[in-house]
């Protein structure tokens, strides 16, 4: 299951999508909106997504995770739109026969999602706004 | 040929629009397209990175563009 949604994520549905009688573990990662960044109060976040590519990239990450670990199920749901501190932005669930594989695969999926999947967030502060990670740095690499 | 380029995140703010149309020659590479965009929108050069996606996949600089390709600008991502 891969879902990009503007509505609050139903965490239980993401977990249920990975259910398997052969599973001895279901590992769940829940990403939430933090109320501070760079020492400033975050009022809200705006998430934007290139949906067709985001779904394709998430699928590749899940396929790679299934190659590396013996998984029984995996599901990713990512929220887009306006989110306030405390709200859930992403839920990842992974089921496997043993817990170690479920932990490792779940961490691989969230870590890779954060560097590959075309989703962007803008932090809105009381006195301004900023796209996260976008701004200058002298290093540049395209391949 | 005319290429429609989608822009997301900070690149959308810099272009001032969700899509822009550019005239490029058939067989133009991704690197050449990026250089044209840098010339037309100099603020794009200040980004930490700017990948180009063709038909919903990350494209290498040597990728040749063809008529009908869906092209998108991918500034540094920050999902999760």
C-alpha cells in the first residue's frame, strides 16, 4: 500500500495493510510535525508533492527493502497540504517473521524516503517562511 | 520542440509558476536544459541541488529529451 493524502492518516489502516499470519513483528514509524526549527516556533508546515513520481519512488524503495530483508508486508502513507505541530506527516509499517528485519527495513524505508521521494515542506514561522534544505551550499552534484 | 516543465517547492517559487514552457532543440540533454533554466532563472543556481525528472524518474545529465516527455524540476527534497 502506498498512499499520498491530504486527509489525516489512519494509522491503523497502514498497519492492517501489512498484516500476515506469518509475521512475528510489525514495525511502525510515525513521523510528526515538530513545533520548533532553528530555534524558532513553527506555526505550520506546507507539504507539497509530485505525486506520480513520489508513488513510483516509494515503490522502488519498498521493492529494494523487500529484496534486502524477508518482509511479509510494507505500507507507506504520506500526508500533504497544511499540517500543524503534533500532526502525523508520515506512517510506515513493515511486517516480517522476525523483529530485527522489521526494524532495519522500516529505518531503511524512512531514511531513503527522506532523500529520494519528491516531497517538499515549507516551514511557516511567526516572522517568515522557508523551504527546508533548499538553500545555498557551495557543493552541487547532479548524478 | 516545446517542453513543458513542472516546478515544485522552492523552484516553483523561483519560476513564479507551476509550469513553464521552453523551446529546446530535439535531442537537447538534461544538462543543457538545466543551463538554459539557470540562464533564464538565475536564482535556481543558488539551490543546494536541482535534479531533473523525466517521465516521473530521476534523469542523468546526459539523458536526451524527446517531444512529449514530462519534465519536472526537483529541488532538494524534504519529505517525512
